[in-house]
């Protein structure tokens, strides 16, 4: 279930952003997942991705809609839209293995090292390298052999962001 977060005052937003920056400074990786509390601009996620880059950190983004669109402009290390989000961004269906492999790369464009598409019960597929590279070929094999996976309440694959974060 997706719902809106609380409305934060300007001082609460400033405090939260300061705390996030402190965490980025003390970490190797920033994971931005979900939405934002009300009161933040849509470009906040993109700004946080740029802050992570400025500090030499990688950033993983799991968002939807305008937040995801804005984040893509900042080129996070990994983006992970689900099938519905991928279809909305691409304006077409994502059917079959070939379309699932191509979708994250088309969404992310240049500059995103690990675009991943979550396929619900079909698992997830990543575009881990340029077309024809060993990484890209192995991703196709994984997608072709995908089996039904347990699902979170949000339709994601449990541990997918955490597993990706642990491998970066």
C-alpha cells in the first residue's frame, strides 16, 4: 500500500536533509526507496543522488513516477522500477524476456550502471553491461530461467534492494 507521508514544516525538512547528508558522509552507499514526505519538491531525490555523487558514493533508487523521472536525470548507480513503472515510463508493454532485459536500459539511458526491472512473480532482470557483453548475456540467462519468487506487499522481490546494495 502506498500512501502519502506526513506534511513536514520547512525546519523539519531542513533537519531531515541535514541528517541524510550526515548519513551519506558516514556511508559508502545511499539507498533511496519509496516516496518523500509531503512538502518536498520532486527534484529532492535527484539532489540527494547528486550529493551522493559529490561525496564519491553510489546511490540506488527505487521510486516511481516523477520522483523516478527526476532521479534518472542525476544518474544514480542503480534504478529499479517495477513492470508497471517501466511500462509507464516507456509508454509500451514490457512482455517477455527480451523486452524485460531491454526495458531497464532504455529507461536509464547512459550513466546508470545497473538498471534493473522488477517483474513481480517473474523475479527481476538487470542490464548489467553493454549489449553483447558477458554481463549483459548472463543477465539474459538469469531472466530466461526466472522462477516465481515470494513477493512483498508492494509487489517487489524480497531483499532485492538489499541484495543489490550488498553487491555494489
